[in-house]
């Protein structure tokens, strides 16, 4: 048996979980998924040294890389169901794969997803999951925010950033194991007019909604909305949702969960965008993470 086949059998095929939606899983040239609803698909690469530190425990590399990619499925208004997992690793040693496989398993249990295939190659450590998810209703786009809509965040900003600064504390560390708003998405999807997951920084991701919708924003946040402080508005690694909903649904949205906060309004022009933190005007020249400007 080839080394690659041996690794697949021992560390990945064992994670397969029979599911009525998966007609063909790991082992053939491709997987076959059955579905009677629209399927959302997305992929995201996490690279050692860029997206996670070298020598991070492999189970956290797995869990975090999966959560980061899965976050986009939820942001589209879908529930993740299955994923392919492409792994590039510098040296294929058993200890690394055993711990990595534990992280994949934990993620599959937490988010009720199935591993249905993938690839293993030798090279710079790089993890690329491709997710599939079932759309709950209409897709939640960035381009459909309306003037006067309320702006919400699904949880506190900066939890991933503070987790990254304190990697030795593995308990509830939102950098190592991002806690995705999977339980909220069904309710949020019934009210949201536009949605994005906050991955590169709240201000940058809110601007992406506003650019796509050709509108502007006014937001006012305070220490209740952040983990550390003002810097959390652009630090990234949040993996929460930023979404908009009509003013008439404000109470309905706030009733979904105590974690959700109303932080501002959509305006008709980006020329007057305004950010307040603790009642002080905030201007940033670094608005978020940009892969090509690092
Ligand atoms: P091929 O040579 O046809 O690309 P592979 O030997 O790469 O096939 O893979 C064999 C089977 O194992 C395929 O079904 C593939 O999807 C699955 N597989 C490969 N790598 C992984 C992985 N990391 N996790 C889960 N399944 C995998
Ligand atoms: Mg292959």
C-alpha cells in the first residue's frame, strides 16, 4: 500500500459516518452527494506561518482550518453538511496525522458534518477544506442591504485575536477552536437582508457589504462589543456574522440571542461613513487583513 493510501485509511477513512445524503464517500475517484435542496459550496486555504503559527498542535490546525472555511457556508445562510479536505504537509509522520485526525473528528461531531474525500500531498503545510452546505431559505448576499436597515453583529468582536495572543490557554480559545454561529443561522436567515462573516476585520467586512449594496454605514460600538478594545474593530479572526435587517425586525432579531448586538444603521452614501467607539470618532488606516498587503 502506498504511504498516501495508508494515511487515508488509518486517519481519514475511519472518520466516515454513514449518512443518507452521502451516496458515495471516501475511497473512489469522487464522492456523490444526494440533495433535494440548493447546495452552497466554498473553499478557503489556511497556510502555516500565515494563517496559523508553525508548530501549532495539529488537532488545532485541523479544527481551526475547518472552522475558518465552514464560516462562509453559515454566512450564506446554509447549514454545513460535508467537506473535502486537501492537505499538504512537509513530512508525513504518523503522530502529526493522528493528532490532525482527532481535530477533524472533533469538528465533525461539533458541527454534524461529514468528511467525504480529499487529497494528501507533500509540501509546505497548507490545509484546504471545500465545504458543502444546505441552503435554509434564500442565499444571504452581501449586495442586498437597504438604506435604514439595522446593522448587527452575532457576538463579541476580538475573541479570535485575544485567543491568538494567548495560545497557551487552550480552554475556550476562539483562535484555536472558532465557535461558529451555526445554531443562530436559521433564525438570522429569516430576517437578514445582507450578511457576511467577519474574518478580515469588522470594519473591512462591513465595508464589503456596503460596497456590494452601494450604501454607507454609521456604527457606534463600545467595550460591551469588544474583547480587548478599539483594536478589535479591525483585528480579524472573528468568525462571527455581521448582518443587516429591516428596522421593523429589530426586536425580533435581538430576541434570537443575547449574543446578538445592534451596532448601527445603513445610510445612503459611503461618503458619510461613521465609526464611533465609546462615543469617540474612530479613523483607521488599517481596516483589516489583506493577504496581499502583508
Ligand atoms: P486519486 O489518486 O484518484 O486522486 P487518492 O489516492 O488521492 O485518489 O484518494 C483516494 C480516495 O481517498 C479518494 O476518494 C479521496 O477523496 C480520498 N482522500 C484522499 N485524501 C483524503 C483526505 N485527506 N481525507 C479524506 N479523504 C481523502
Ligand atoms: Mg489524489
